[in-house]
């Protein structure tokens, strides 16, 4: 008759197997707790704060920050900036930089503004106040200071922008060198003194306002008539010699369709815009090098005037170590 009780050998095997399984459970539990703790406790935090003053309505600023990060970058939008969130947040994932050492700050708004103080209100459209975006950026910097985000070796910020914001990033940084060490233009218009450029800016401001339903922006309200010296003051090509000692980066592509061109209509529009940005960026680079100003560059073989390519440029800059202080 078979016994209903295990043999001593079989019992010892079962006890040994139970000990092994219990040990594995303990080990796996410890690993799981460690990974969860690392991923959750150290993750970047997204916050939104509001700034006012400068004669403009209150506007939001989104930020992604993490303790111990080595740099904070302000990301400026393009010509068609909206009032709900930055184009960077709409179209990219650069906020993930905050999990890799770089805090990301995204001001919201500024459509057609060039992030500058305008001479007067644009009377041709429905916006009833004068753009004062240099003042607004000053306010944002003070708010960041109050939050302890002037991190890094020098306690200075980085600033970057696309298209309209590329021009603005270089000009704002050079005019605020005590607070900014890095400036990055992607597909920016960096040679406003070139023939027909002022007329081109004038036409672009009309187009963006009409498309948004607010009516045309008047370029004369921004920097005055084409002969005003304010156009020179805001031209990176002219201001390049003043940028010596800053950490500069520029980028633009060829206008050739690539991986991010999934919408034919947008790609058709993006090709000539990017070709113009490439010519402008190259001209700025020549001006900078002639003035002894060091500049790093990113000229991919394919790409149009599109967020996907600007997202890639930001990550290439990060991976190259550009955001780090020297």
C-alpha cells in the first residue's frame, strides 16, 4: 500500500524548494521597491505659474523641474504661438529634458511678438494693448530666481527658440548677459539686414494675425519704420560681435523632406521657410566667426520648418553636452 505521507527525502526536497522560492520573492520585492522609488521620487515636477504687469494681460508659464539639475532653459515659441500652451508642449517632448539634467521653462503666448517691447500698440488688429515681451521675460526671470532655478556653475540661464523665437533668444540673451550664458536659435531669421527681409517680416506679421483671426500686425508698431535703428538693435547679424564669450548654438536644415514630414501641405509650406532660415543662419555664422565669436552648429541633411526637427535639434544639443557650463 502506498503511504499517504511523503518520504523523508521528498520532504527535505519540498522544504528546500520552499526556502528557494521564499528567497526569490524577497529578492524580487526588494528590486521592485528600489526601481519604483528611483522612478517616482526623482521624476521631474510640472508646474504652472502666472505673471502679470508690463501693461499686458496675465499670462501662464509652464515649467518642468527636478532637484539637482545642472541648467535651466527658457524655450521661446514661434510666430503662431497660442494662449493655451507653448508650441513646444503642443508638439514636442522636450519637457523630458528635466529628467536628464535640464529644467525646462515654457512661456505661453506672444503670437507675432518677436518677444520684444513694441514701440506702440498694433492698431490694425484686435489686440488692445502694447506688446512688452522683453519686460515680460524680465518678470519671468525674476520669478525663476525666486524659485532657485538659476542653477549651474555661473548661476545663469539658457534660452532657445524656433523661427521668430530663434532671433529673439539671441537678442534677449546678449542684452541680458549677466543672467544668460547660453543661447540657441533653431531655424531663426538671424540676418534682418539682408535685402527684402524687413518686407518679409512685415508680410509675415500680417499673415499670422489674419490667420489667427485677430487682424494684421503692423511691423511699424514693433520696431518702427524700416529705417529705424531698432531693426539693427534686434538683428543678430549686426549684434554678433557683442556675443563673444557666450555659449552659442545655431541650427537650420535644407528644406528637404524627411522623417517628420507626414502632412504634404505643411511640408510644402515648410520647405521655403526652412531654406530662408538656413540662408539667414549661415549668414549669421559667418558674421559671428569674423568677429571671433565661437558658435556650435547643427545642419541636418533633411528637414523642413517643423517641430519634429526642432525637437531632434534640442536632444542633439543635450546629448552633445551643450547645456552644460564650461
